[in-house]
C-alpha cells in the first residue's frame, strides 16, 4: 500500500507522526509532503520524519492564499501523478483534496475545526471519508458536502493521538533556561493568518500582549513563556517585554513544556486542548468564535474562556495560590484522556479500508 500524507501545520505533524510510523512499520510506502512554512518544517524535523517540501504558505491575505494554493496544486499534481499513491490523507488540506480528487485517489480528511469553514468547503466535498471527534455532529459535515457513508467519528479530541504515546522530556526546561521548582506560565499567540480570524487578529498586535502586561503588573513569582507564530509576533513581544518574558520563536517540544507548566493561556486551539488533557489549568482567550472542542472542555471543567486581560491575570494569581485546585485539575485531565480512544487506530483502519477499495 502506498499512502500520501500532506502536513500543513505543527499540529498535523504531531497528529500524523504515529500514523506514519505505524504504516511504515507494517511495510507500507509513505510519502509525506508539506509546504514552505517555518513551524511545519521545524516540527517535522523535530520529529525526524522524512518529507518533501512542495509549495509555500500564502500569508495572511486571501489573494496570497489563492495564488499559493493554485501553484501548490500544480506542483503536487506532478508529484502525485508520478508517485501514484493508493490513498491520500490530510488534515483537510485543500490542495491535497483537490489533487487526490483530480487524479482519482481516495482522500481521507481529518477535521476537528468546522469553524474554519473556508477550508472545510474546499476539502470535505472532495473527500471519500471525513474523520473527526464525536462531538461534531454528523449534519455539520453533511452541510459541507460529506458523503453520508463517509463520516467516521472517533471518541477523542485530536491531541489524544500523541498524548497517549507521550513521555515528557525535561530538556526543554534547560533549553529555555527555566527552573523546575518555580511556577511556569505558558501562553500561545493566535494564528493570525488563519482565514477564520480574518479581521479579528493582527500579527503585529497579539492578543496575549495586554494579558501579559496585566500578569507582570501583579509581580507574581513565576516564569512567563510566550510561544509565538509567524514572523512579526516575536519581535513585537520582545520589544514590549524585554527579558521579563521568554519569547519562543521556533519549534520546541511544546508538549513537554506544557507538562512542566503550572498554568496555560491559549489564544489558539491545539495547545489549549493539550494543556487541558495534561491536567494543567487552561484559560482560553481565543479571539474568534469559540471552537466546539473548547466548549466541550469547558463543560468538563477543564478550560475557562476569559477575554478580559485583567480577569485573566486575576485568575492566574488565584490558580498559582491554590495547590488544591491544580491537583484536582490534574486528576480530571488524566481521567478524561484515559477515557478517550486512540484516533490513530480509527484513522489507520479507514486508510487501510480505503486502500483496499482502490485495489479492487
């Protein structure tokens, strides 16, 4: 069996690594592609996966995204026509879906983000299967054009795919000059180039900035780390906060950082889910419409959505002062992660079934 996997973001690298390794171990041929995008390329290198770079990220404008996508479709079409996979898999990559559909290769789409509706409209109708967390209702995917016999739910949030296999590595603390015996506050900036945040976020003014100001104003005895995206966020935050905050502008073992953290503040999705399932108190200040997985974790008492910088800082101070609250959070997170199934096993089964259909 020949399987093509297209990876566009660091999350995709985390999610598909176990699938890639499982299929390679079973003797199948794998082709892993990505685009010129610093975070995705660094994440794949960190995971020591073999990959090919095809095309580039289109930036923050619709025009730039359209041109980059069109150019990438052409390049991928040439590569895939030559390689001839049995099945294509992606996290709803519009280019992978289009190329696979055009060349008659069944495409398996994974998607936990119907709020990113532009991506869903471009990929779901062209996919043979869509695999997603069970909390997303079937009619959501049908409304995007999914095949009625192609919707495959798994009883897990996506981060379970790697957290169930994960062992923390304290080396990240040394890498960032962090002390293990002192509280660590980790923040993540928003994905300002995402189509679903158009007009709601700016790469030059991360929403975590005012939050960090409020936390620093309280002079808490804690280390503050901000994990950034793209090119402008890190310089803006460094200029604003200097050496009072550790600003990370490259890919690190973020899961280990979260494991050793005391509290997490997320302006995105993936690390917020990771923190919650690792049992770390998690605050979401996502600037757009609240994703379904955040709503679910709120109901489970594992995430609190707070948008006021002042209220976030107060919450952080209270959490740092309450060891009992932090211990209870650890237990709830660990319990929920144990209860979730392994998404990789579900998707692997779909990939194998899809390949058999192709062969027949």
